[in-house]
C-alpha cells in the first residue's frame, strides 16, 4: 500500500470517527477541568498535561513542512497560521493557567496527543506533499481571503474569552466564577465558539478535505463540551444569566 492510499483511508476513517465522537461526548464529559473525576488512572499536573497534549501538533506540522515538497509563499503562510495557534495553545496558554494543584488523567493527555498528531499528519502531508500546491493568485481568491479572515476572527474571540476566564481568579484561587464581558454576554463558551470559527476558516482557506476534517473534529469535540459546561453553570449558580446559550448566541 502506498502512503497516499493509506492517507486517503485514514482521512475517511477520521471523518467517520468524528461523528461517533460527537454523539459519545453528548453523554460522556471528558474528565478534565471542572469535569475532572477519578477512575481514569494516573494523573499529572494540569499545565504539564496541556503542554504534552498540544505540543505534538506544533512540532509534527513543522516536521511535515520540512520534509514536504511544497514550500511556496502560501504554504509558508499556512505554516505560520498553524504555528501561531499551536505555539500559543502548547506553551503560552498552559503556562498562564491559574490552576495550580489541578490534575488531568494521563489517558486524556495521550488521546489528545494522538488526536493532534493525526490532524497534523493529515493537514501537513496534504498541504506540503499531496496537494498540487497553491499559486500566488490564491492570495486573492475568496477561499483564502474569507478563510484567513475567519481564522483571525476566531483566534481573537478565543484569546479574549481565555483572557476573561484567566482573570476571574487571583493567583492561588481555585473556585469557579461566572464570567462576564465579551461574548460571554450571549454564550457560556465563546472560547470554544472562537476555536470552531478558527478551524472553519482554516478549512475554507486551504480548501481541503483535511482542513474540513479538522473543522468537523473541532465541532465534534467542543460543541458537546460547551453544552456540558452550560448545564454545569446553570446547576452551580442560581444567578446564572438566563439569556445565555451554550455556544451560538440566541440559538443553542
């Protein structure tokens, strides 16, 4: 079997698995953060877990760029977008968490790292090897302009939401509080909404099935978790704003 045949089979499997994961996560909350509970084996410190889980995406994507055959301007720009997200998610975000003492199961870290490696492989190998390459005129195509705009919008929404969450706690505090400001006015999880918008933008900008699979996986992972977060807020705070939705303003 050639690598490209393997790649195509993995991509089909990845699409199908994302649908299964979506329905599974509607009923089972991944046990980290506010939903942490025992029974998932060994655990490690939360900040370190995030680094080990997310960093493989940054390093693997760079590796596929280095060994790849497509290294034009557009490919460099895609590399930059990916690394901006994952350098922040792998190092800046976890090192800024005020969650000292919190733990995350090693099983979740391992599954997250595998997820990131597969996504980096599918996207990196397509963009830098299996695609036909992107001509300079792609810079003024509607795919690139709309996709990059959505990616930037989602990145900004995600960063603002994370900033608000981080500043809810003073150093040493562990209790959860109701977040206010930004898109928290309308939804419980604008951080997740921002990340979903980011990867929809990526899928459009790259105009690839690999990008589409990542966008679908992001939704499959984060939409059910946003729903679970929303119900958790409502259960733990009697004064939780009733007008807020879980993920999409005024809709859901």
